C-alpha cells in the first residue's frame, strides 16, 4: 500500500476521536496544534491522560460509547479505542461516507496514517515509512530534527513575510521563482542563523526588486 503525502488544513473543521485512553490523548494533543474548530472525544471511561486536554475549549467529551451518528459532519476521524471491533466499525462507517479515518490498530482499515513529525517555527517536517515501521519513523524524525535544529527557522519567517509582498508586485512567475530560489540557495539562511542582520539586510536589497527595498527592515523585524 502506498500513501499520498498531504498536509491538511483543519481550521474551522470538526474532528472526532473515538477513544480517550493514552493513544487517543496523543492524537488529541497533536491535533490541537492544527487549531481545529472542535475535537469531539467519545469515551465512556476517560483515562487520566485525557484530563489536561479537556481544559482546552475546543475539546468536547461525550462520556458514553460510540454511536454511528458521531461521524456525521466530521472532517477527520480517529478510531483509537482498545477494542478492535469498535475501531473496525468506526473505520467501516467512515469509508461508507467518504470520511477520512485512521484506525490505531489496523493500517489496512485506515484511509491515512499519521507520520512522525515536528515543528520548528513555521517549518513542519513529517516523515513516514508507508506504515512499515513507526519505530523507524520516530528515529528518522529525531535525527532529522537534531540535524535541522533551527538553521532555517529565521529564513522561513522572512520568506513567509516576503511572499505576499513580492507576489503583490505582479512580476512574472518565472521572476518570482528565481528570486525565491536565489534567497533559499544563497547565504541568507546562514546570515540569519548567525544573527548577522545588517549583512542580511544588504543581501536582501541586492536580490529584491527596488520597490521592496523600503520594506527590508520589516522582513527582519524582531527575528
């Protein structure tokens, strides 16, 4: 089975987590970073790991067994109970309605798997092994996170600030592409990482079109 890599926008979406034990709690903690509108948790006997997560206003607990109508209106569903039959039922119901569902104990029943991932400022890196070995995914994630450290965090922040300003200039796509690639492949990342902001300012002024020169200071503000 081959998976398609994808980053999902869950803003203003509702998510269902069936199961409130340790596995379900890990799913919820990760989901909170994506700022969904609501996370509904269905669990008749909530575990201790769930308690602190319920302090978040978007997490809502239904302290009862799963019901088929729970999946309605959900953008994403996690079947994370300790009962394989319940997880299979949740996955089958979701498949019938075209709702993406992850079954914690059955990859074959899952429409997606959650990769090992980490955040570093605006950078979100994810890595997987097509479900072959979650343990290997975690090790690769740890090594990648150690190697990456914060080398490109400031660069990502600057590029995020620059992008709407540059696109607003109405330049040809090819010219925008050339500018972004020059900034990414040039010395800017090292200059920012080392705190050499004056040199970074001069470099940006040599690469960016003249109308953006007055805004270079804003790009570097409070890095």
